[in-house]
C-alpha cells in the first residue's frame, strides 16, 4: 500500500532531496514553511521511516562585551601606536603611560601585543627605557574576525585554520569572545525516503475539488491529496445537545413521522385539569401534599367553561350522563381552583380535548412534570413524561398496542409485551413492558388504555380516546446503559463528552 503523505510532508521531502543533509534552520528557510509546520512534518516523516535525525553539538562563537568595545575604539595596541605618534613617535615608558588613556593593566597588554606584532621596539638610554615606532600598523586578523562576528554568530566548525589561530589569540583576551555549546539537529533522507521522493508526482496537490476546477478542466493539472481515514486524531469536544434533549428530539421525530401533532401547556395547572377532569376524587391520596407540589395562597382565576365545570361536578356526584355512579360526594369548586406543579402532562391533554372536542385527533406531548418524592437512583422530583392520545370512531385497544409497538421498535426496543393493569382514568388499561438483553429481564415502561367515559363525555368528546403516558428518563437510561437516573443531570463533563452521538 503506497504511503499517504500530507502536503507538508511532500514539501519537506522534496526540499531535503534538493539540500541533502541539512539542519533545521536551512530546511525551514528553503521550504518556505514556518518552524511549527516543519517540526510537525518532521515527526510524521520520522514515524514513517522516511528521514533520519541526528543531534549534533556545535560550539557557537559570539562577541563579548570587550570585543564590542574594540569594534568602536580599536585594539589597545593600535591605540597605543596612535598615542605614541601624537607625542613624537618616541617616548620613555612613563611619558607614554601617562599619555595613554587606559588603566595600567591594559597598557602593559597593549605594549606586549604591539611589540609581538613588530610595531614598536624598546631601547635604554642613560638608564631610561624608551619606546619607539618601528612600523605602521596594518589591519590585523583579530580585527577581521571581530568584524565578522559583529554581523552574526559563527559556529566553530565554520572557521578556517587561519581563523582558528586568530580565535586562540582572542580567547586569551578577557571577554573579547564568548563560546557556547549549541545542540543542532541534522536531517537527511533514508533510503525509503529517497525512493518515495522519486515516486512523488510533480503536479501541484490540492485538498478540495471545486466546481470551478471541474468546469474549467484544470483539475487535470492537480493531484487530490489522499486522506488517511484510520489515522489517529486528537480528541475534540464540540458543543452538542444534552443526551436527554437529544432523546426528546428523537421521540418528537418519531411521533411526527407517524402523523402526530405536538401540543404543550403550562407547568402550573389548576387542580381542576390536573385531577378533577380526570375523575380523580377530591379526597384521593394522590392529591395530598405528600405527592403534589401546591402553590400556597394563590388560586386560579378561571378553570374552564361553566358547562364543563358543571358536567365534571355532576360526574363526581352521581356520574352524570356517563352511565357511572360517580363518587357520591358534593364536589368543591374551591379545591379545584388550587394551583399545582403539574404531576403529569395529561392535564394538557384533557384541556386540549375540552378546547377542541375533536372527533378525530393524533396528538402527543413531551414535558416536565413534578412529584413530591424523595430523590433516589430511580426517582426524581422533576422529570419528563411522554404522553399522547388518538381520537377516532373506530379506534381500539389493538390499535394502541400496535402504535406503541411501532414507537418502541423505532427506539430499538423490539421485544414488547402488554400486561393487563389498572389506572384511575382509563378502562381497559394495560402496562407496556420491553425485554432488555443487557439486563436479562422485562422492564415496565408506560401505562396505556382508553379514557373512561367519566373523563371524555363531560368534555364533549364522544368518540373513543386511546391514551398512554410514561417517564422519558427510564427510556434514556436504557438507551445509554445508566443505572442511576441522577447521573443524567449531574453535569459530569467526562461522561457527557464520552457519550457517542450515534449508538
């Protein structure tokens, strides 16, 4: 299989083939890439065995502080000659020392360097030592080397033999020269790298095939860069929806595809719609503070039309015209006006039936509900409920079982059963259960049935109403293999980031 090369790798291979063995700086300069691109490509090429890297230690030569001063003022020995010329070209030791504007130590060094170069000589007359000029100074090798260093640092291995001799002289002078050991990287192509370069096509490489290239026919002048789809990539964490919200969107898409319309309603509901319209007695335990969140010191200004309120009151008293005997108590409007955080989304559903009195309908809702329960691994005080109804003249319980079987199947739950059950406002009633292979058992999901006449007739709905409702979080837990419902809302970034979008 041919090697898949990135654009940067191709450029670097071709540059190395032209330069031969070279260092990082030259490679960067000749490839017209920045240093980060070069280093990245070097690592890729090294991992593929296309280049060889050697680390070499080199001595770098730089100007010291005194060396910089010499470039401005001149060598001490030349300044000595200049001073000697100013006082006649010949002077005794003390006269020259007094005229030379440098400390004594450098004066002695300047004498020594000037005599060594043959510019001066010493003579003794009447017991006094005289210095006189023998020859005019010329440009020295020390000055040449210092001038070269002033233009930039030089590596020791770049100096000629003559320069090395001069360097030894300069090193003896305090702080004229500084030396520093520098590690440099040398790169060259391996045998595989040389073979790969020969196989590279000369056409320019591109990443994207645009409509303009296709229409003009210029695509023939280029090579499309291959992409290694199995190459490892760094993890990224883009913004994405919370898994619960993603599941809600999926549920909505399924029901809408089945011809349903979504409905919604307030989180705060009058007791009338949350309980009374559903034929729940006003003394039922579910309405107690232990199960329901009530809003204190506030009542609903309106709970429904006078006709519907009257019908519901009669149903609770004696069944009204539903054929039921009712609950046998005098219904209290004041209790029905109390406000609660809805305990189910069925309050929205019955309000929809009362408002539109449909002879046919397919609607659903997904919304938050509230229960005054202790938070545990399987219970929350606030959670989501999926609910829906189908209204029709000929709909039956068999239709409802088929509908929910289709819904669960689209969620990936294929093994579905329905068990007889009891719910206060449906008759007959069933409980849907699905088999979870991971758990090795059947799990209850939602309640379902046909709304009782005590629910639908007072609202003016005459046709049968198929209804179902259940918690959404339990389905989410099954989808993602979560055993504690609280984990869904802990905002654990590690879990949220690691959760795949598609399962």
